[in-house]
């Protein structure tokens, strides 16, 4: 699973999911998955999607993961009393805004690429769109 090697600070504020993404065009591959909703994607969800893509792409093509989970999400221990600071880091998320390109693939024909990206998008908890390089 993806997570940062080291960070400057251990814990972060939650922040807000407003606005749209600037990274909204396919740059590296021929086809890509574009997010249509704002969401926190966990490193587990990204890994599940990556595995689905690699199962079909393998030697024929190449995969680019355009997102990285760099936001730590903390949780308090079960049945702990109030106070005594923020909880420990439980998992990492990537902050996704609408329009962001999540994954890109190359080296497959149009029909196969669409099929593969559709299967991969089932692993994601948001509405997505398959787009081509302009």
C-alpha cells in the first residue's frame, strides 16, 4: 500500500473538499479514469484499483497512478475518555477533487482499455468517467 516515507508533521487537520482539480487532462497515457465527485480515497482503495488494472494490462501496457495518499487520518482508541489529545494515525488518504485524473493506462486498444478502466472504476467509491487523451 502507498504511504509517505516520512512527513514533517505527524497529524493534520481534516480540511475541506471544495473546488475542482487542476490536474484534469490525460498527460502520460492514452486513457484515464477521471473523478466526478470529491472524496478521500484510502490507500487500500487505490491499491485495489491498481491490482485490477495490472491484472489486465501486465506486459501489454503501462499504468500511471496520478494520486498519492499523503494525508494522515487519525482515530481515537475504542472506549477512550474525552481529552488527552488527538488519536494515532490509522490510515492514509488522497484528497480527490472533481475532475482529477486518478489512473492512466497506455498500450491497449480502445475497446480493451475501456473495459479494463470500467472494471477498475468499480473498486472506487465515487462516480468516474473514462477519458481519452486529447
